[in-house]
C-alpha cells in the first residue's frame, strides 16, 4: 500500500468516526508506516478471530450466520477483515471511542426522529375492519411473503444479465438461445418432478423378501444416479438453489434403507451439477463459466460411464447393494466437490475473474486433500483459458475483446473530438479503469501493471492513434 493510499484511508476513517481534533491523521499515518509487516491470515487465525468476535457480540448467532453466508459467496478479504475486527475487540480505548460514537449518533437520530414526528399525526380509523377484509389482507400478505421467500428463477437472472449487458454495450448484444432450450425439461438430464403425488405401487416393497427388495433398490438407484425417478425412490421438487432431496418407500427394510440413504447424496450432487452446467452454459454467464461447465461435463461423462458399467453388472446378476456402495465410493468425493463449487459460484453470482478467484481459493483451501485439490486445479486451468486469451490481447496488443464483460480492465467510450484539446493523463485514467471484483485473486498484485501495460500499447497502436499523434505534435 502506497503512502498516498494510507493517507487517504486514514483520513476517510477519521471522518467516518467523526473524530475531531486530537493528534491528527499524520500521527496515525507515521505509526502505520513504521509498523507495516506482511501478515497472512491462516485458517486457524481466522477461526480463532471468528470465535472471539462471536463471544463479544450481543447476537453471536446472527454474526456466525452472516459470516457463513459471505464465506459461501467467496467474499474477498473476509478473513483478514475478521482478524482485524477481532484485534479491535481487544483494544479497550478503541471500543470506548466506538461506543461513545454510537451513543452520540443514536441520540442525534432520536432527536431528528422526534422532531419529524411532531409534525405528523396518525389518522384515526373511523370504522373497524370487517372479517372479509381481514381475510383478504391476510391472503395478500401471505402471497407477498411467499413470493419474497422464493429466490428469483434462472430465467429472470438471465434476463437481468442480458439487459444489463445490452444497456452497457448497445452495439454488441448477447445472443439468445431459442425458447425450446428452456421449455423442454427432458433435455436437461435432471429429475422431472411433479407437484402432484404419484399413486402408491400395487405391492408394497416391504412385503417382498429381502433379496427381492435389494435387487429392486439396486435398479432404482441406477436410475436415480442419472436423474430419473425410480419405483420406490422419488425426487422432491427444488426451489432456487436448494439441494435435491428424495423420498424412500417407508415400508423398506431398515438395513437396506440405511445403505440406500448413504448412496443418495451422490444423486443429489449429480442433480446440483447438472442444473448448474445447464444454466451457466447460457451466453449471459460469460466465457469463464462456459469453460468451467465444459470441464464439469467432461467429468460427468466419466461418471455416467461408471453408472453404465454398474448397469451392465446388474444385468448380468453380479451387482448387489453392497457392491454398488463399494464401487460408487471413489466417485462420491469428486461429485461432492463439483456440487460444492457449483453451489458457491451460484450463490456468489460469480462471473469472469470472480469465478477464477473462487476456484483458486478452493484449490488453496483443499491443501491436504490431494484428490480435491487436483480436481480444483483442473477446473481452474480449464476456466482460465478464455480469461487469459483476453489478457494476452490486452498486454500484447492493447486490445480488449471482452464480449461478456468479464475482464478486469473496463473500457469507457469518450468523445474523440476532445482528444486534441484534453489529451492528458486524465483522459487515459477515465478511458480504461480497473474493476476490483473482476480481478482474479492470483492477479491482484499485478493488476496495476496489467492496466498500465495495456494503456501504453493502446496509446501507440490503439484505435485513437491518429488523434494521439495529432495531439503529440
């Protein structure tokens, strides 16, 4: 961090805290510059900091819930911020100042509220609400609450992303898939669930011999593992980003049911990955997500080959429920990691650089789990290819070819007729800017160099070279 950045941040912090007088910002700036030491927040230090803040908080459950939410969205610099806040809880003088500041601000807001309320009178109701009106109001409130609790559909998200991009780049609109791609659920490869319950089977499976129950459940599981409902195992509908759950016939023998419940998480993860790959393959989600879903499809193809081989064994009468559990175990970890990454990308609404940051952080966090780390590294390499193609054109030719707005450098169209009059550093500062949330975490330290390299090449070989040459003369 440069001296000017420290000076700016200290002054802004003092103004936000309403600190007047005292030693001034210069004392704190000198103190920070003399005591700067590199610190890497480890998992252990972040966990202890989180526990310390929760102990000092009046609502620890809300704090932990918010932390887990931000962690699942891969919020950048979350652990260093938590570590800093934990250190602030140890400083009694800082806590005293913050409490005093909060008290003054609450008193000021109370005074403003009381002064505004004096000029407002609550109208009195002349008649009571009828029972019918009360019932209608309750129905409306219930509908509003239900609609607010359901997350927005993939179609609405796609439309929002498309409209935002088309508004920003009216000359380069995003292509759209035909409607039949989204209107035919059987093309997705996921479960086709219905809200109307299916009728009970003619013969309950619990009344059959154990050997027959086992073979029937093996066949059901082979269907469920590839996204098709079975006879005695049915998938439940999902809302938004929920995980898929299943209903198993309650009359099933307990020993068989226990083994079935161990295998079903694989089917749930398969459903999550399948929905993710289908949704993120749309044009609106960018080339990085396209490359990520393509790599996931390659891995899912290997998974489907495994299920096909198991089905071949079942047709030969050589597959029992225990063998199915044995053969599926090595794949469980892979499908689980893929589903976890898909859920995190979906929750964080990641695109471009933010997706690469999430994959890089996952690769780093899986240190010690060689299988998961190798898998994340494979996905990171595959997803980085389109991003690095954009980066290569920028640092070697000064050109931004970013059709979906994923790159860390953003170009702004300015009036070219003013280049001769206002040709200075400010023009290039405004023409090309860095977008922080689009910077991959492994390129954070090089972001300024990447920006300045592309700017320099653009001044020499860019589309405004003629106006630049005239201005230089």
